[in-house]
């Protein structure tokens, strides 16, 4: 090995040995975990000083969760709500993406459908619940319809916006290389609109969770919404927080899953981020 190579290797070892200054941005996972722990600790301390009728605290909620699991009813009600949520959200995603792509791709479809889409999107879902209950009754069908209406418009509008914002230069490049309508749509328009679609799905997940609880609180027959009504009426605040936290965790898990799916399907967007 030559002298210059030895010098370069020594300099490299010296640089590697130098300690980098501590930066929070290098430990983002630890920062997230620490923030959650701090909030839980503060909640525990503050919650113990408040009347349990008005506010509970994490350890009491954990005990209530164990009690509810032992009784067996909570799992049954939760599974019923998750079934309705999954069915309604799946229908909303399929319909929203399909209609959004159709409206974004074809101007005729946009002009035919956008008055109804904008009108229904601006209508409060709660105002439609009594009508849906009249149409579908108090069973599963009305709940699925409410979840569907809650989740379909975010993904539809985001998909439509994503297709409409595709650069004309990209389409012109594809045509210059001989790509036809189908190839332009599948290889240019759809990948470019994918981040908008994924953002719409993340919004739809949250809206659908709100929709299932709203539907079940109106029917107050089965599901997590019925449990919320029951526990709030009994002033059992610790048990009341159990389904609330479960829904919050479900929303976080699904949103994280959608984010990871976007990174897998559209990895180029990560390299284009400004921050």
C-alpha cells in the first residue's frame, strides 16, 4: 500500500472517530416515543387530581380495558364495528378512486358529475343520517351507508385533483414517444396522481372512523358507539375512554400503513420532498 493510500486511510479513521454533534432530527423515533410517554405521564398525574366522573387517567383506563376483555362483550361489539368500518371504507375507496379517475380523465364526466359531487360533499353527513335510517333501517346496511358517505368524498376529490394537476409536458413527452391513451393513463397520469390518491385515503380513514361512531350513536343498538352511549350514561369515564383510545390507535395504525404503502408505491416522492 502506498504512502498516500495509508494517509487517506488514517484521515478516514480520524473523521469516523470524530463525534457528531447531538441533533434531535437524528433521533426522530426516540423523540416521538418520548413525547407519547411524557403526555401519558402528565395525563396520569393530572387525571388523578380530577374527579373520576369528569376525567380518567391511563392506569384506570388500562384496568377498565382488562375488565371489559374479561366480560367478553367489548370484543363482540368492537368486531361488529370493525366489520362495518371495513366494508364501508372498502366501498368508499373503490368508488372514490374510480369516480375521481373518471372525472379527472374525461371532461364530459367531470361536467356531468361535479354538481352532484360538490353538493353531496358540502352536505353535512349528520343531516342525511335520519333519511338513511328510514331507507335502510337500524341494521348494518344503514351503518355501512353512513361510513361509505363519510369516506368516499375525500378520496374522490383528492384523486380528481391529482389527475387534473398532472403536467401537460409529461403527457406530451409520452405522446412524442408513441404512447397511446391507455399507456399514457397507466404509465404517466396514474403514477403522478398516486400521492394525491394516498392522501385522500388517509383522510378517508379518519372520516370513516367518525362515520361509524356517528352511525352507531344514532342507532345506539350495537357497536362501539352503543358502548359510548352506555358508559357515558353510567358516568363510567374510565370505560368510556377504552373505545375512544381503541379508535384513535386504529386511526394511527391505518394512517401509518397508508404512509408506508405510499413510500413503497411512489418512492420517488420521498426524493422530491423539500423538507
